[in-house]
C-alpha cells in the first residue's frame, strides 16, 4: 500500500523507509575500493559512469522512489564499514549519492562535504556557526532554508554514532501543515507570508545578513514545500533588531507546538555505515542532544552532502 505524504508514527514502519544495500551492490563498491587503492583519484572527480555499478543504480532508484513517492525519506542500510577505511566510505558514499542527484556546494566558499560533529562551538545570531557543529538539540528543520536555492536532497552518512543521544528524528512537512490547519487555521495565512531568516554569514561583504521567505509555499504540482527553521527565524529578527509582532510570534509558537507532538514523527537510531536521504523541502529532520565518547576517534561523526540537479553547483545555485 502506498505511503501517504502526510504520515504519522502509527501509519508507517521501518520497512517503508529502509532500503537494503544488496550483496551485489556491496561487491561493486568493494571493486571501486580496490580500484581506488590501485589508482587513487580525488573524491570530487569520481563519476559513477566510470565504474560498473548496475546493482548500485538499481538500489538508488529504489531510494529515489522512497524519497519521492514514499515517506519522502530513506535509510540505506548499509556500507561495509569493516571492509573500508573512513576515506573509502566517503568515496563510495559520493558515488552512491551522485546516482540520486548532483552534489552541490554547502557553503559560499564551495565546500562540498560538511562534517556534522561537535566542535565545541557556541551558537550566536550572525556568527555563521551552524547548529550542526554543536551537540545541541536540533529542532525540526529543512536544510538551507535561508538560501534561494536549498538542496533537493540532504544526505547523511554515519561514520560513528554518539555514546548517548543524537537520535535522528523525521517528520513529514505535509503532516506539519495538516496539523496546523486543524489546530491553528487562523494562523495559516501568516505562514505563507515572509519571515526573516539569519543567513549564517553565507553572504558577501555588504550584503544583507538576513533572508526573507515564507515558511510554506505550494509547488507547481500543488505539493506543500517548507522552510522550517525556527532558530534561524528567531535569529533573523534579532539580527535586524526587530521583535516579531503578535501574529508572527503566535505563528512560530504554533509550529513549535506541532514539533512537540511525538506521535507525528519517527525516530531513527543511526548506526555506522547507514546513510539517511531526505527530500529536503518535503521532510523536516531533527536530532536530540548528544554526549560523545571521550576518545576523539569515537566522536559522533556524520558526513553531509547536499544534492540538487537544478541550477548551478555553487552555493547560490
């Protein structure tokens, strides 16, 4: 039975979002590993067309189906981490993800890979420090909501889980929208008008530090697309020295109240070698606060890619 876009915890199960990496695909990836050991190539130059990846193509076609017409997110389970180094795991992750869509820059300076791990940095409006480099609880959000060209897909490869916490959470944007329509219909018009977002210092000198966009908009096919990023919105108003008016504050509080309804999301225990793919504008994702192992090599470490076929490969697309 097809999974509706507006799913809840009780209406989907792990079988709906889990895509197994079959043995044939594992053999193809280990052949890539062997080739790279014989003749190394920078990861950015790796092209799936240069390798025999028939089983991997079929697997990623299933990931595309699940992320486009299923629950809108998938967990690929999993890379053979005991047979590859971390660098080799990242290389085959790049190839697999490139079969879904084109990797694009995640920062204005062209950074393509983003390490999601606690650096000890502290958040502050306008600092450019993203919550992904801290261990704080992350509210539900869509990546890069403060840019004109957010990624189509967000990918996360788990190299090492946390000692405690760091649980990944996923929620359907359609579910959020439906809940708000039922519970706060009077605020829906406000959610379709612009809010100010902190751009996390991803702008040229002299350019505005904030970005204006609505939380919800409808795509050309009528589907709901979102820019869920409450922390960035609160920081955006702070950067401008403005206080949200009563309607704006009520709308943001309403969205937060939906985030706090556990029956509307699922939780995923990330394990080493698993890859999470989400349809970015259709799926909000979050994570709980975490505590790391004391050994540096055992820190919670995810590697993020952004994928987008439209526009250019730069940050602004």
